[in-house]
C-alpha cells in the first residue's frame, strides 16, 4: 500500500499558516455569534441589541422551532464542523484520498451557503417585517461574523487547490 501524502507533509509552512488562520477564524466566529449584530430601535424609544445567540434563544422562547433549527444548523453547527474538519485536514494524518477529496469539494461547493446566505436572508426578512415600526443598526458582531464567513471560504478554497496538487503528486508517485 502506498503512502498517502498529507498537506502537512507536502506543504508544512502553508499548513501552519492555514492552522493559524483557522484559529483566527474560530475567534472571529465566536465574537460574531456572541456580540450584538443588530440594534433594533422601535418607535425611537425602545432599543434592543440582538446577537445570533440571543436571537436563537428568542426563537426558542417564541416556539419557532423550525426557524431555530435551520439557523442553528447553518449558522452554528455546520461552520464549527467545517472549521474542525479543515483543521484536521491541515494538521493530521491523511484521510483516504478519495474520501478526503469528496468531503473537501463538498464543503467548498455547499459551504458558502451554510452561514452567510441564510443569515443575510434572516436579517432581510426581519428588516422587511419591521418596516416603519423600527430602525435597524448594524453592530460589531455582524462584521466579526462576516469576516469569519469570508475567511472560512478563502481557507476552503486554498485547501481545495492544495488537495488538487496533492492528488497530482500522489498520482505521479503511484505511476513511478
């Protein structure tokens, strides 16, 4: 059985940079879901700061279970799984090449839908529903969350490119 080359073996400096970026992405993500993303001011008097976590808790309190599950899965669970998996792929021993390739390409293709789009749609729906009753102001959590989403998309793209290089290296090694 041939040795499967890993990103950490073939591109050690790049793997370390990716790992550092993943840690930074995790910190941005935690700040993004914890800090207020919006301040909603109703009738110029009552002001309410909303974070992703407090919004999720409010959905549970209002028994909006389907919306809660969708936002929780796509904005919390899947991004954390993606971070974990990317860290494993950049740091650990190799996974079988075809399994590795399949999951990485799946994450790259569908991962961008996991956070940003669902989140933006939820904010758009909320803003439209509030209409003239309230004003919505963007808070720092939104910027942290968006930065985490974009950084995760970039890291995934880099990992896909590195994986393609690994496949061609592995293929040329198998031929010889």
